[in-house]
């Protein structure tokens, strides 16, 4: 028997491939299904079931494609109502896979169809719990995402989750290994550990939401306190997971069409597609196609694309480092953006070499910023980190304009004065600056290295540090 966790850092997501005696299951697969097919092929195994813990909000699952390519039934827990063929399991129903068994534990609360899969080994011992978004390492699933679908308040969902945890999960043996769907960095919880598995016993001892003496009222208050609004793309992803989507093969075929600079320009003018440049922020700043937006592929790419591109049906033209086109199309598809129309063949260099118009964004370092502020103390500095990061510590003269709320922030950023923009390290500030540049702001200067460099330079006054754990 083999359990393999397939962890994707960009989404902080864990999918699982479990094989026994030539039969396998995949739990919460990502959009691209070839890795699972390859694993089964190497094991000479047949994928027997595709288990889904719930309708995911933060990514588009590969369940439909994997089911179509293997013939394996897609299994959901009670209350699920997908519009494609699926097996809706009963609470306590069991599935045999080789010598092991999976038992369905319906654990509503995060969503009303949320389900854990308890794995029993060949001796019938309860060995592992694939807990989806019901139980994380250090946290539990947020109860506010399914309010509309469930016709319940977040408090009512939290009460339901409390009951699920205490009647279905906490009664299991302490040596059961918990394998959640997410880790630190996911927006599906607020206090997740960087660890991606743990024993249930250790979680009972350390997870704030599993305290043995915790009342339901205390649980509801602690789980709902400090929740930030979910990213706008979450309900769009739920709809795709519930109703189906184009095959990933078609999405890749469409998105990896090479376009010459002239063809790229024509497509941009005729379609109104978003031009998305996924290169490193430094390279982007030195030269880019006018009106393009920078979201670097080597950062939290998919979550930021999801947060900042409001429509998953938005047509997109890509500029990538040569050779990374398929990776970018795949990572966009993971969060539901299926309408890439192609990429700039040869990357930005081909555009420049063709004599096309080029734009750039000025950058200065923290020392240069200090010199500017000494000569012009009235200069404007905007910090685009999250509210909690800003409250924890910031430049005394800086104003907060979180990237998450870039549309609201535009009202406070003048066009007639030079404005300096920074984040924590330079990734988010370039996204922010590129969005405003495309909308007509040509007075923005990016601070390279962000707040980290600003603080390390010791040339700027910053506020006293406040531990982020004390913040909502």
C-alpha cells in the first residue's frame, strides 16, 4: 500500500494518490491529470475511484477529466448535487481498493457536502484521515464560504462544523494520520501550519479549534473572528467544480498557440484580451508591452491571478519566459482561467526586436528613496501589503493601499504627483504598479526590495513592531 501526497505550493494544496494491490484512488486532484495517470501507469494500477471532499472554491479540480480518461466514478459525500454523473455516497459507506478500505465520514460545516475519507488498512485498522477542508494542521475550514448555497449564516455553519469535528473526527484514534487538502498560505483557513500532515492526537493537543473543553459558543467565536473576505474568484471556481468545464487538453491546445509580434498585437486590438506578462518583476520593469499586467509566475501566481482578474471567462494573451508557456496556461487553468488565446512567440525580446512600442517602470532602491524623502519630505509613499502586515510594522509616512483592494486604492493615488510604491519584497508592488500604469498612471516609481530592504537600510523611520498574531 502506498500513500503519496502531491503538494502544490502555489495553491498550498494537497492532492493524494493511494494505491493497493494494483488499484488506486485519487483524492482532490488538480486540473492537470497526466501526473496521476503516469503514477498509475508506473504502478501498473487502475484508478478505481476519484474522491472529492467538497466543491472546492480556491482551485478547479481535475475530477471530470480524470473520470473521463479512466472511467473511474467521481465520488462525493452526502448533500453534493453536481450536474455531471457522480456517485453521491452515504455517510458510513465503504469503498474497497485493493486490500484497503475507505469509509465516508460526512463532516458538514465548511460546506454542507464536506466529507472526510477514513482509510482502514488491510487489517481493518483506522490508519489515515483525508480531511479535505474540514480539518487542517493547526486550523479548521472557514465556515463563511458556503453561506449562500446552504442558506445559513457563518455562525450556523460554524456550529455544524463543531458538531462534525466532535462526533466524527475527534472520536477517532490518536494515531490516525491527518492528511488535509491545504497548508499555510491557503485562503481556505486563517491559522494553518506549514506542516502538511500530523497525527490526530497531536492536533487534539495543539489545534486551537480542537480543545477538549471548548464550548460550541467559544468555537463559533474563535473560528469566525478575523476572517478576511474570500477572493472574488472563489464562487466562480465552485461553479466550475459543480457543473464541469472544458477538457484540460483543449485549454492547453488553445493557450499554447504561438503568435508573432504582429499577430499578438492584432489579437490584442481585436479581442480586448488582457495582456498578462508572467516574467520576473525586475525584468518586467525594464521593458514590457504597453498596457500589460505583471503577475510573476515564480510568486503566488494563481491566487493573485484569481484575486485580480474578476472574470474567469476573460480572454488572455500571454507573455512568458520562453519555454514556460504550457506551465503558465496550466497554472491559470487550475483556478479556472481557460481562455488563453496564445502567447508571444519568442517572448518580450521578439517584441522588442520587431521594433514594437515598449514601456517601462522606474525602480529605485531603499537608499535612493531615503535621499528623495530627505529632499522632498512631502513625497507620497504607498505600502500595498495587507492591512495586517501594515499594522504590524510600516514606514511612518506611508499610506496603506492593499493590492487586494487595488480598485478602491486608485481613488487615493493622485496622477499629478510622483508616487513611490512598495510591498514586502517587490512582487506585489510591481503587480499593483502595472495595473495602475495600464489605467493611465505614469507617475509611479517602484521601490526595489520592498519593506524588507527599507527596514534593513536603517535610513527610514518605521513604527514599532506589533506581533501579527494579535491582529485580526
